[in-house]
């Protein structure tokens, strides 16, 4: 059985989307995946990414965030 563990739940202040990150461990073993679930009203977007993609995405988010004014 696949095991899913919730890591963090966020709500975007503009648009109100619910964002949840989950760790997905497959029954067969191997690497864990990072599942991103975005709920926008009744619509869901769900995708799983590998650790290398998650790292690149995370770095891009941090680089962008570092250039933005904090209020």
C-alpha cells in the first residue's frame, strides 16, 4: 500500500488556493516522491515530482523570493 504523509498545508492570500505538500512512499520501495496538491474551489491539480526536480524548483522559488520586498 502506498503511504502518504502530509508535510505542510498553505493557503495563498490572493486567490485562496489551498496548497498541500505530501511525501509519497510507494509500496514497492525506491525513492519517495513529493506530491503537490492545489485546490482551487472544486478543481484539483495534483502532481508528483522526484527529489532532483523538487530541489531545482525549491531553489528557483527561493531565488525569486529573495528579490521581492517583504511586507
